[in-house]
């Protein structure tokens, strides 16, 4: 049964990548997006260039923290997050995680790491009326080729963890601001290494 589901998901992934290939190539031409990719890696997957689609260290850490400290935390890589967005499968289950790991490993074989990051940014959910990078940039009155400040990059990537709500009085805005400040600190410490 899981084999059949993976086969269907592979077809979905392949079709989307074929349809988005030209967009990915265009995104790659915008050098201003390189900084945004660095913020993405720092905020979502610091071992992005070291793993093959899934991060064993993050998985072990998440299991340990769940078992010993009853703390829930993510272990998904950017590849896994992209698979989740493409397949639109968000249920919390071991089965979904296993499929995600298999599909993320496959994804790494058909497009480059940078293309994975750019495609994820293109498709990701950043909040209400902010599906995809172009929509979130538009909310800042920016276009793909506009220069992106460190603050804007941090604010955009913060919305991956805390999507912007519809209501302007939501507590999520405070979480977004806190996350953006945290990402700025990480960028100042580690940004030059990516």
C-alpha cells in the first residue's frame, strides 16, 4: 500500500518539477534571492548541504527530546518540507514521515540543492493570502528582482514557522517578530558560511 502511495506522489512531484523547471531557472538568475536562501537554510535546515534529503541527527534529537523531555520539535529538512507542500500531506503520522524521507531523497536526485530551496520558497505558505514567494514579496511592495534587506529576509523566513494570520491583532505577529530577530542573530553569526 505504501509503495503505491509513494509511486503516486513521485508522479505528482515529477509533474510539478517539469511544470516549474522554467520558473526555477528564472529564480536562479536573481542573485538577490541568494541571501534569502541563506536565511532559509539558517532558519529551517542548517545541515542542508550535508544531508541527502533527510537529517539523521535532527531526527535522533527530535526523538530524544520527545521521549525524555516530552518536547515536540521538528526534524524536517527543506526537501521534506517541499515534499509536504507538493503532496499536500500534513497529517502527523509515522507513515507520512517515512514517505516524506523516501520522496525527499528522490527529490535530491532530480534537482540541485539550490533549486530545491528556490522551489520551496516559490511554493511555501507564508500566511493568509501569502502563498509563495512572489505573493509575500508583493506584501512588502517588492518584486523578485528587488534588493532584499536582511530584515526583510528574516521577516519572510520567520513566516514559515509562524504564518501570518488574517487578523492584524493576532499574537502571531509578536512570534513572527521574535523569530525574525532570532534569524537575524543567526545570520550575523553563521551567514558567511553558506
